[in-house]
C-alpha cells in the first residue's frame, strides 16, 4: 500500500489531526468573509459582500441557476415535508442507488454531501493539506486552497496557459512527494474553459498514485456532450480518484445544499469513516434531488436557456469592444480596464452584483448568466462604464 496513504490515515487517528480538521471546517467561511471589500492576496479576487439591504436588482455573482428547480422537483420537496419529522435514513440510501444508476457506477462509489463546499472541507481534512502541498490551477475556485495555505499548508498555484486552460504538464511538474491533493475544476471557475478530456485522462493515469486527484465537475452539464468529458470512466478503470458533482448549478439547488462525489470504493470508504453522521442533507432535499436527477427535459431546457442568453450577452460585450473568453459554463469571464474593486462597486451602485479577479496584472470581470432581465440590466450598466 502507498506509504503516503498510510501516513495520512495515521495522521487522522491522532487527536491533533482531528483538531486541525475541525479548525479547517469551521474557518472556511471566515476566510471568505475576512476579505469583504478587499482583494484576497492569495487569489487576486475582489470579494464584495452582498448586503441584503443593498439596491441589487441582478444578483449574477454566484453562478446560480436563476430559474430554480424543476416543477417536479418542487412538488417532490413539498410532498416530502410530511415526513420532515423523521430522519432520512432510507432516503439517504435510496438516492445513492439512484445516482449510481445515473452515473453507471455502484452505490458503494457514491458519497452524498451538503453541497460541494462540505465535500471540499472533508477532502482537505482527509488529506491533511495543512501539512503538505496542494496543487491547483490559478486562477481557480479558491476557498479551500486559500484556507489550506492560511492554516500552514503550501498552495502551489500553477498559472493557466495562454488559452486560460489548466496547464496540465506544469501541474504534473509541480507534484512532489509532499503533495496531498491535486485539485482540478473542469470546466474551470472563474475562467469557464475546459480541459481536453484525453489529456486529462492521461494526466490522471500518470499521477493518481502520487496524490489524491479531485476533479470538480460542477459545471459539466453545460458542456456539449458532457458524458465525453467526465472522468468517471477512470474510476471504473480502478483509479483511486474522486469526482465532485453538484445540483447547485443546472438543477437549481443552490439553496437546498445537495451534491455528491463519485470515487473508488477505497476513497469513498475513507470519506465515510471520517464523517460518521450522514444526515447533512434534509429528507425533502433528497426526495427533490431524486426527481431532478431523472428530469432530463428540465436540465436540457435550463442549458438551452443559459446558452441562448449567454450567446446574446457575449455578442453584446463584443460589440462594446470586450473580448470574452470562450465559455463552457453558465458564466462568462472577460478582461476589463478598470480596477476590479472600483468596477464591482460601480456595477453594484447600478444594481448589478458580479465578481472581479486580478490575474497576471490584468483585471477581469466574471458575470453569471441570469435571466434576460438580469442581463439587460448588466449590459445597460456596462455601456455606462
């Protein structure tokens, strides 16, 4: 057995390891909030709080699905409220079977979690990233690696290439014996780009025994032919990797907190041993999720709406002289000339909430695709910048 895997398990058995894990979970949100109104020095992201009393009319800053869950999922949720006084024992097992069927794996390959944020916490704790290195692209979805670095780990940020895609050869070169985790968000956030699936598959083949590779596929549903891009086949080949899936995006469950991971049985067993209580997701959310996962028509409709509005948004931005990066997600990123903080504040003053990054001395805007009304407000505000 891989010695590093044994070392990780030994670490988890110690009280010091458990205390560090608890610290990691409780301070993830604090790492986000401590930079409100400032630029995060580790990530280059301007973090602006969304005050409930602010005059925001278009909240297009968090890559949410503005149309929400399907009518069938809503009905299932409401009906399940009759059993809300009961712990969801049977539902938690039933949904694993449903997910396994959808993904073509065994129930033993499925791990349920309250959004991918919970999974990211657990992975970081399990791998002990505070005591080693974590490799990721830069920029990327950054809460977990930024916090790991703050708590003492070393975050190896590998710049994206000229096409704003993960630089897989450079990431491979960054892996060392101290590497605990390799994080790949594909499609990327905030870049919205994708990695060639053949190249990503080869990367996994070469590196899965060196450290745990976690593929965050939160936006995979928005890719044309998503089944050709998921790395789940690598798990079927016997690779000990982990893949994150969420219902927060295309399914519209951001407020219901429902996600899952697909992994080898060894990795899933490790996660299950580390989290003894599996009721982080409510019974009604389970029931709604089971319906939504099978509602292919709703998913197709949401992807179609998103792409149509995104196409019009990109065309309008191009007509203003902006150059959006080719997007495979429900958001768009493009370079701006204004300083990020001033830009975000100016747009918020006009009723539009969005986000900005500074990467390689260039400021960028990331705007989520909202309803037509949201994007009309956004584009109207952009014409005044």
